[in-house]
C-alpha cells in the first residue's frame, strides 16, 4: 500500500466513526437490540463447588405469573457432543464448579424471571472440593502440546549452568486469580424462528461473530447458514468475549423452547465471575544464572497454574522467557492442576502478562544484586536473533524503547539505592520493565468492497470491542483505494458479512487490515480509479502474510514512579510512561487509547485486582465492582504512552503490528520494581496491597 497516497488517512488521529452515536446512546449494544415479544432469562447457579444435582423442584417457579419456561437438565434439549464440555449446558446433573448453570427461568419481565429463579429448589449433593492452587500441588500435570504454551522448551544445559553460574537468583512470584470486568457485561438475545428449516439470530456481545456462529451451530447441530450473529457494538471484552460461553448456549436452548420470542439474557456482574472465564493464578519460579558482569548464562522459568475439570486452559506464562533475553541455556515449563473452579480463559495478554510480571521482576532483582542499572542489564542480554527460533528479528526495538523511554521519563541520575528518597510521609521510587508481544495474523478473513453512488462500502465480519476497529479499517481501505476516507463506509459486526477472525491476540487490525488491503488491490486492478456503479471485489487474508523467515514481535518499555506511604503502606503511582514499538500507527488516537488502556489495566493488576476465593465454599467472594477493585480515575494521575515512528512491512502490508495487549505486559513489574526502589521491600506476590509494605526494613 502506498504511504504517500493523496488520501493519507493512515496516520491521522481520526475520531471513532461511531463515537457520536455511542455518547448519544444511539449505538445499540446487544441487549438493546429491538426484538418482538421479548422474554427474559435468569439462570440458577450451583451453590457447591463439586457434586451432583439430586433433584430440581420447579413447581413453585412455574406457577408464578409471567413465567414461560423453567429449564433443568431433565427437560433441556439434548445437544451435540462437541467435545467441549463448557457448552454441554444442562446436559448432566454433574456440578463441576460453584456458579455453574443448573437451571434457568424465562419470564415476561426480568424481575419475574429473577424472582421465579429464586423459587427453583435445587437439591445438591456436595462432594469434597479443591479450589486452591498450592505450590507443588499433588495433581500437577503437563498440559497437552496443543495447549497455548506448547511443550516444555529446553535449550542447552540450564541445570548445569545454574550450578556453574557466578550469580544465581532463585525466586518465586505469585499472581492471583483475576477477572475481566468489561463495562458491558456479557449479554445475548437469542431468537429462534421455526419456519422452514429453522433459523437462529443471536444479538451478542462478542469479540467474534463468526466464532460464535461456528461454535453454536456445532453445539446445536445446525448448518452455519441457519445462524446469524449480530454484534455491531461491544462494551469491552479483554478476551472474555473471545469465545461463546455457557450463557450463550443457555440463551439458545431457551429460544428453541420458545420459538418466535427474543430471549434476552444479560449476566449480572456477579454471574460473570463464574461463567465467562478468568485468569488463572500463577506460581512462577524464576532461576537466573549470570556472570558478574550481568550476562545471563541460564534462565529457567517454571509456571504452575490451575485449570478446570471441565476443560483445559493453560496460561502461557513462561513463554516470554523463550524470547526475551540471550541466555544460551534455557528451560520453560508449564504445569497445571485441574481444580473445582470455573473455566479459566483469555484475559488481556494471557500468559505474557503474568509471565512478564515474574520475569521482569526477576531481572530487576538481578540488577539489584549486581548493583547494575536495570536498563544496562537488559542491554547486556540483548539477543541478536530470536533465541527460540534462531530467526532474525523483523524489528527488535527493545533497547530503543528502553533508552529513549529513559530519556523521556527522566531516568538518568537515578540513585540506585532503595529507600533513598522521601517526600513527607512517602517513600518515592522509580522502576522499569520491558514489554513484548508476539505479532499475530490469523489467515482466512475476507473483505469485500463495493462501489455505488460515489461511495465505497467495505464489508467484513470484524468486531469493534471499543478498540476503534471500524474507524481504522476505513482508514486502511481509503489509503489502499487512494480515495478520501469520507467516501468509505465500513460494515462490521455481523456474521452475515464476509468471514472474519476473532478480535483476539492483538490480531484484529493486522488480520482484517491485510484482507482489506488485498481487496482494495483487487478492486483497483479490476476497476481502476473510476469504477462503475456496482463495481466490487473481494480478497482474503493470505496464509502467509507474516514473513516466515523472521521473528516478528512488538516491544516496549514501561517506567513507573511509585509513592509508598510510610504509615499506611498505601501505594500511589503518580506517573507511568510507556514507549512502544508497534510498527506503523494507523490511528494515533485509537492506538494511544489501547496502549494507555493496557497500562491502566496493568496498574490495576499491580495494585488492586485479586479474585478472593473462599476455599471452604469454593466461590469468589468479591464478585462485584465494589469489592473487586479495578483502577479508576484517582489511580491514574499521569499515564502517558508514546511510540517509535516505524513501519514493519514484514508484519502487515500496512506496516503495523498489534497494539491491543502490549500495554499490559510488564506494567505490573515496573510498578512493583518502583515500589521496591521506594521502600526496599520486595513484594513477590500481586497485588501490592498496603499490608505488604508494613514490615520492618533495614536502614
Ligand atoms: Mo485478547 S485476551 O487476546 O482477546
């Protein structure tokens, strides 16, 4: 694509095309879609963490006015066995976690449904449960090679090198269970129309309309052509909407029991804590062996995590240690234990985020041991090629991010000694951490462009979960067609549009944008610069968009200033600065909001986020925003994100790489490192709650 096109939309900070509609309340989110004869669903959830449903008494609920149907495992339709037990909703009386769907009521109003649900008497037989991940849990196992982290990875002789190394650091870091809390909770409206062979419409809050269509048509034994998933606007997802979950299946089961009615199902905030995934807690042991001059000889990164008994999900926490630094001897492993907990799933930068908290904390500890500047330590371990694959980097700009970031943050002249600066009642420190994220392009998305009445309409079933995807795809199309962006209309968020991959793994703009560029090229080739009415062309994201012979990653550097109160241990972060390398920035406004959003979520992880499990009852007790704290306005006094002016055409034809997740990677380490620098207290377990700093420290 030409970077000097007369249109020049790429690179401009255009506001979101749907921004006005959103703030005015005209942009319909899933639950607001108008449907005829709506009915409302409220689920009944298990109250034991493991056991069986012995009996369900529904009579009282059924007799309530307005109640249309009460669903249980006894009367719910039999679903196809897809091998994915998350979707086997109401198929068996087995309880695998607390908060599992065991019944549901559909009624004419949400209030009636909710009240009637409280009258469903579910007799449960509890069995002994285990919901706590402990270090060296007796049932740890190696996840399958098809799981996200893949097999154990080992190069050289890490154990022998650890024995020989001049300096050895052996530390264990812990991250808690965490939950995504998008502002819009998960919602669906399911409508089954019986006429003909039957047709399902689902208005859904999702990161991938086609993903939902594929999965649900499998679960219900339908042809994908019988299913349409509509999702024009989504109020955040962070990964939790990257797949349909049990609630979608339940809504469809209810809709098929009540043909012609739109069954509306909005999860309460509390219900999202057991039904739509969470980040597994991690216990990560990092062993670093280094020379006195800071050159790493060995890196061993072992991560223990939980999964559910329903299905396996592995957080790829140790994968970062395969790529970050040039240690010749390395091993990274993941071990899981299947507990009686809800099913873990994607949460922004699954793996990289908790992994880099541990690994970048360990690097800071090593720098401290060696009395070396932490940026210099990273400089000494800069790999010339990707240590894992041996491939040359397409664009490894980590050191530039660290060095230029240090300048812009004001790192130089920093006194390395911890607990050296005090302002009134506060200890003040600064910290740094690296960030990285793999570049992902998912092949197979299709873009179609059609010309009519002076306007180019781009159609692709992409999802805009608040990222600005709709706007950015229009910019990409405009430049690729060499027309003003005002003449491009974009239609996304509907499975009746051409096939598109999920908005996940920071791959959206890269994957869909590559298809858009290809479609624009096809269009121009076929129709030239003066297309006739109705001219059209389509193209698909090629299988091999990314240069296979290069290692393609984004990088970044986080700097944080932490103030820790001497009396209360409270941690404040008045200043965070991130400098990133994400290739070409297509829209500075939306990319900045992604990077800042990621950093805020990383700060939130550092200071607040912790799903507290009551081990006796097996539930997360702080299951609302009053008690599950996320960073809010007062926490983020000064968060700044910038990027290097670059273009990486090995990554995408636009020169861009993903920017959705890198902002959260390493952020918590930068904050924890700053808190250590402030106080001399090294906390190896998130979040950095005040109590952890109220310990005696030396002078
Ligand atoms: Mo993101 S956690 O890859 O949806």
